[in-house]
């Protein structure tokens, strides 16, 4: 027989344990307005997709037909993995007949996917990368999903979702899911960055950390140095700089979400430059770099393509690519300074000096 006076549960602890993702969204709005309820429902559907993908990944090695390549090539010219296809279909399935989202756009699909039954009332669009870092799936390393929510503008008469070709500041919300030892969902509605952990016993994402702030400077630099000789000179100069100075540590997993999560928590910079042959880079603006830029900006960090704030870039097509420099403000500015110096030196050489 227990004494009820011995059972002391701190009120703040109980409250946090009860703060689910959908409840937290409503708290962000501080209302039960139609917009708040819609976005809470959309986030709940994204969470459902995350649970389904997480469950599939946890059993991937035990199930036939889950790992490996399909033999197909996507619109990006990349080999498609079976988990890419599965995750893309999961996002579509959870939003069908939801009345929430009219269009879904993914890097796995050449054109947006329309849900006609939702379009009369669903005025939102979901843009997403269903599986980021899919090369890690077969070797059981971290992977992730990235998402962005935008409001539909106009009637989309051309069926090409051209109204999505707007800068990143038009995003209503953005976030990512990290599938690792725990499944973590990080999101922002433009009011700070918040982290949730999936509790398998409850089947709910529970609030883990609110109002995350990225350090102004951090020790981590994350980049694929295997591409060193394909980069333009300022990125090679920056890499030589961190090699010569104490206090830096290299961390690169091959999964964008995992590397960004480390940077968000510990500070530092993630680099995915373009190359001399492909200066536009590899990462997609609408599905990867703009959503992550939205998050990092909300956490007090900075995101750039080297010369422009990523949130200011207006894409000219749905699958536009950009270089990415993202992380702690001081570290991103340091990388940008190498680019600016390199351009200035180039201009000085180009202008003849008359005696």
C-alpha cells in the first residue's frame, strides 16, 4: 500500500509529457481558429507519415523488397531506392481524403500530385523530400524527411503549381523528421523551433525542447571533402583554413537531416557547394534548402547560397537547385567572406591598371 503523499509528480513535468505535436501547434496560435485547426491537423498527418516510415525502417532488414534500388531513375536523374518510393507514397496516402492539402510536390515526382477531392477546401500545399540520405538506408545509418507547408495562391489554372515559385519567406511552416536511435520531429510555424520525440509506447510525438537556439559559433564543419577538387577556390580556401586552426571538428554523415540536426544543437556550419562543372549545386530549393533555411533562421542562424540569403531566392522552376551554406551566423559569415574576397580579387585582376 502506497502513501499518496510520497508520489510527487512535478506539474511542469506532467505538462510536458502531455504536450503532443497537435496540441503544441494550437498553443502556438493561442487559439482554435480555422487556420490553427488546419495546421494542427496537417502536422498530425505529417506525424502519421513519420510513424509509418519509422516503423518500416525499423523492420527493413527483416522484410523482403524493402532495401535496395528499384532500377528506375527519378526526375533528378538519380537512381531510385525502394524506400524513396515507399515514403513518397506514404505522404500521398495520409493526405488523401483529408480535406487539408490540395497539392503535394516532391523531389521524387516531376509534377505536383493533385488530390481533387481536397482542392475545393484544402488551400494548402505540402512540399517534401520523402527520404533524405537514402544511400544510408541499406547500411542502417541516420536518414530523414524534410517538409514545407505553403498556402495556395490563386486558382492554379495551369496545373503546374506556378504559384509555388516564391521565396522561402512565404512558407507557413517547415521542418524535418530524423530517423535514428529515436525518431525526432523538428518544426517551426515562424514562432521559434521546437523538437518532439516519438514515444513508441504512446504512439505520439511528445515535446522534447522548445525555442531551440543555435549557438552563434560552433566547432563543427560538415561537408563532403571528397569533392574538394571539384569545388571553386573559396571553398577550398575555407577548408584549408579550418585544417590550420584549432577548435574545429569535421562531421559528415551523408544524410542532410542528420548533419543539420547536429549543427542546430551544437553549432557550426554545413556546406554543400556547387562544383566548377555544376555551380548550381545538388540540393533542391523548394524541398530541401528553403525549408531548412526557414528553420535555421527561426533558431537564430543563417542560410546562404554563398551570395544571397536562401530565404530571398525565388525559384524559376519546381526542381531548382542551390548550393547550401547553413548554420551558426558567425560560421556562415566566415565562409561567405572567403567567397567575397575571391570575387573581389577576381575583379581586381579583370580591371587593367593604367600607370
